[in-house]
C-alpha cells in the first residue's frame, strides 16, 4: 500500500534541501562572478556555454535564457566539441564550461583546446581546486554540500545551483545592457507573451464595422446600427467628434424606464465622455482599462478622429489573456 505521507515527506525534504543549497550560493559569490559578467558584457563575440551530462542540459537552458534576454549565446556539447563542433567557437567568443566535479574526462580534453584558442574561459564548478577550476580565467562557484538524492549521487542540488547561477548571470547582463520589456518583445514575437508585448489596438481594429450615429437620430436607427455592426455599442458623432456612446445596456435601461420611446433621440440616452484609446496604444493597456472600469468596449480615437470600437472579444480572440 502506498504511504502518502511518506511520499509527501520525501518531496518536502527534497525541496527544502535544494532551497537551502540555493540560499548558500550567496556566500560563494565573489569578484570572479562580477568580472565574468563584465567580460561577457564587453565581449564583441558570443557566449558559448558547454557541459557534459546533466550539466549540458543546464547549459542548454542557460543559452535559451541568455538569447531571449539580449546576450547572443550558443550551446556546445563538450563531447561533440572534440569531434568537430569546436569550430563553433570563434575568436572573441567567451566560453562558460559547466561541470560539477570539474574533472570529467571530456572537460580535461576540451579545456586545453579552448585555452589554446585564446578564448576567455569561465568555469562553473562545485570544486574550485578541480582541473576546470584551476584552468579557468574566472570561476563561478556552484558549491553544494550534498545532493537531495538519498544516495547523494543523482545531480539534484548541484544542477539546481548551476541553473540559479546561470539565471543570476543572465539578470546581471540584462541590467548591464539596460534590457527593457520592449527589447524582450523583439525576441518573443509569438504566443500570448509576444502579443501582449507587441500587439497594438490598431492591429485588432476592424474599420469595416465602425458603428456610428448622429446625436439627433432616432432610437430605432441606433438599435439597427448596434445590431448590424454586432459590437453591442455605437458611437455618437457630431461634427466629426465622438460626443458619446450608446450600448446594449443603455437600450435596455431606456426600455425599462419608458413606455413610449417615440421621439427619443440618441443624445437623450447616450453616455457622455466615453472611455477612449488610441490605435497606437498597446492591446494590453486596452485590456487593463477595460478591467479597471468594468467595461467591454473602448472607443478608438486618433487626434480627435473616430477610428472604431475595440471590443473585449477582439482581445480575447488574440489570446492575450
């Protein structure tokens, strides 16, 4: 029979062990870390990250993070490097080599070759006195006392420590490069994140369905306009300026309050000073405005000119939320 409590206790122990290992990394941060970040920042080449085994997987993740945050990087598998892939390393590139022990056979073969090329070598290892630690120009000390593995064998705390140091380095480089959300958007154009950062109101606006009535038109005409354009609203425009809107809700409230709607004009029931937005504004900002005011439509106006209606459904269709 499965012991649920024992399983949960084991999971908690692992999480606690890894969190303590990460917290302890702070005391191993030294001048080498700062110099490594500065060297990478000032480099005219790329950042090459290499490793073997589980460290290679961490290296791949580091490269993905660095590339998406403005530091051009590539992954080099330590084993494949000595069978031709070493040609990926160009003059001016900075190399980060990841190895917990720092004494792996592949690392001992690769490091002298990298040194011969003259590239700056940054070692990330738990053992500063290892082959990698001694041969590196700078050392990122990823020391952990033990693994979370009950046999103290499977890379757990050590790979988490490597991952966290890589993230710390990436964030430092972001700050050195003054990397902003606008820059982030350039590298993430796809999916919900890309749309949230890049999509503007004008990109979603359908100007072929631009509901509009005059303030002196009949309520019947306003209802027809709302129905035909299927946006649940129409703008009320006078002298080419938006002076109000009429929504489905305004129509319902009018019918509830009045027995006779003959003679009722658009201006009589319109909402004055509707919330507006520019076509150049971000779609995410439009969504925030809708949420803040509990509304589902915004009037799009550019330099006083009525451009159309942005509906909440337009934003939802794009998958921003």
